């Protein structure tokens, strides 16, 4: 046996100082080389204790983040720690009944990451029914419009990461896409491209030019006759809004893309098992959809 630096006998009543008998305890031996081994007490002739503290020091298993985080998302984010009801919607028929309490993005992400501070914006932690862009320049269901309101409660958080997850509602609310020139020329929230610019300018005002944006496309959907592949009334699919966001991100630095549409494992075929209504995730769906978020945020731990 290697030279022993410290011996600890673990027992149900705490640390005992005695000669090992036939009791069914075990002993952890820590060596000066930093290794440890567990021995049955029947193999130990005697145990000597030092006066060192006996409380074990257990480091956090969470990933320590240097930046604060601001969660900005739609109803699927709002449903974290919120009661959600299973229900049919459009062509979607759920096999389940009843309600469940959501263990959503914010809860699951903070079980993996330790942020200096975390803030969820919006009523009950999210903006249910809101799109990023607007159907007009004054559309109060547009997050870009909300961002300009003096009473929106948005904090000034320096050294921050912001999430952006809205395009499933831009698709459902038939927000005009516009063109990349609307982004470059800051034409306002009446197009999706213009709204992305207005929101980003506001976020930089609140968190500084070195802010990190983590944005996502949408998971699959079959709700209110708006599906993963259908066109809305302005001729756009979910993929069109995704491409617009990616185009804006490529024009900037410090934007990170979460491909929850392709990488979560949520498909059109398994929507009945992982959503409450063809759109809003149940708790199984959350555990799937959060995975690509974890992968991206993990890369930001030292940023």
C-alpha cells in the first residue's frame, strides 16, 4: 500500500476512532500522490485520525459562466415553472390530457450553468404570443416595439449574454420579411429584418457593444394550421425567418446560433409525444430542445 497521508472511516453515525472489527464499514484512503481507494474495514488493522476538518469540500458541478444572462423568449420560455394544459390545436391531436408544470429552458440551463445573474424578461418570464417583428411600425405585439417602451422593465445588464427566440410567432403572425437592406438601414419593426436591427440596437444600449447574442430558429410545429413547412399569408416559411436571422448574425460579431430545429431531435412525427398542443413543449420536449442551447452556451464559458 502507498504511504498514507490521511485516513477517514465512514460510518452511519459519523467519523469513528476505533479498531476495525467485523462491522460492515468502508474506509477511504487518500495518498500523498492524490489518489484514493476504498477498502473494506476488515482489511484494515487500525485507524488513526488527525485533527484536520472532516467536512468534505464538494466543488460545484455546474459550469461557471463569466457573463450574466438575460432570457428573452416567447411563450415556450414563459412556460418554465408554469402550468401548461394539453389540448388539441388545428390538425394536431394530443394523446394526453390534464396539465403539467413546465421545467423549461431557464430551469434546465441553470441546472447546467452558474451565471453571476439571470433575468427572464416579460410577464411571467416570457412574452407569450409576441413576435420579434411587427405587422406595423406600432404593433405592440412586436418585441422590437416593446424594446423601445420606457416601462418595459428591461434592465441595464453589462457583460451579458442575451437569448432571442421568437420566429415561430413571426411566422404565425404573418410578419413581412423585408430585405437585408431593412436591417442595414434600420427601417424599423414593420419588417422582420428591420425589427432585428431595432432590437439589437436596444440590447447594445442596455448591455454594451460587447454583448453576446444567442439566437435560435424554431422547433417543429403543427399548431393552428401553421406547420413546419407551410407558408403563411405573406408567403414565408419558418426557414425564411431563420435565414433572415442568420444573415443578420453573419453581419455582426458575437452572435451564436442554436439550431434547435435540426439538432433537438424533435420531428414532425414525434410532436404528439413532446408537445402539449403541437407547439408548446412538454417536459420531455424541453429536455430535448435545451440540448443545442447547452452545447452553444458551453462554448461561452470563458468569454
